[in-house]
C-alpha cells in the first residue's frame, strides 16, 4: 500500500509535467486523482506519446520517491497504465515498447536535480494544504524552478556524472 507522501509525489510529478508541457493545471488534490483520464484520443503520434508520458508521470513520481522498481509501479491494475497501453496500441510497433520508452524519458526528466526539487516542493505544499488551485500550483512550480536545487538535496535515483577536462595540445 502506498504512503500519503508517495501519492503526493506522484500527483506532483503529474502536475509538474502538465505545467511544463503548457497544460493548465486546474487543481491538485490529495482527495482526487489527477484528471488525466479526460485526455481526448490523441490525433498525432506526438500527441499520443505526450499523453502516455502524462499518464505514466504519477507512477514515476511515486517510484522515485519510494525507491521502488518499475515492476512495482507499472502494474496492469492501475487505470492509468491501462489507458496508456490503449493509446500505445494505436501507435505502430509494440505498445509495451512505447510505455518503456516513455518511462525511461520520464525517469531521466524527474531525476534532474532541479525538476525533482520542484516535484518535492510541490508534494510538500500539497501535503500541507491538501488541495491547491491551479494558480497556487503554478506559483509553487515557478518558485521552486527559479530557486534552483536546494543545497545538499540528494535523490536516491540521481546519477553521478563526472566531467573530465581533457588537456589541450
């Protein structure tokens, strides 16, 4: 069973991705799941891929917060996974491949220190207020993105990158 904090991180990841993709976030609430099931049938491949990412965002946010695995969060009993598979099935190729690719892209997106810090800030605000209107959600996202990554913030899934400066000849 997922914790309230895990749920808050999933819903915050969904709201952040929506915001970054130019979609208006009407409300973010602990008592109601994201309104991603109102997504109309995508007309283009790009729209379908964006819809799949939006559907998977809560799963990825929850997984990253809890330190879980894709297998424990991308399960067929979740309505958003069923909807993502339905959309993926209308694209050429294997529908599972579409989901795996989208999952990988989202994992890379949310393990960015700045975006994960923004997801955490939004989740903290959501847990504090229980429900926020779209304007407040946008304020929290803008504020957290503009402030950068808090000093000392470490995410368990974050990759370490080492840059080696090659000597000039």
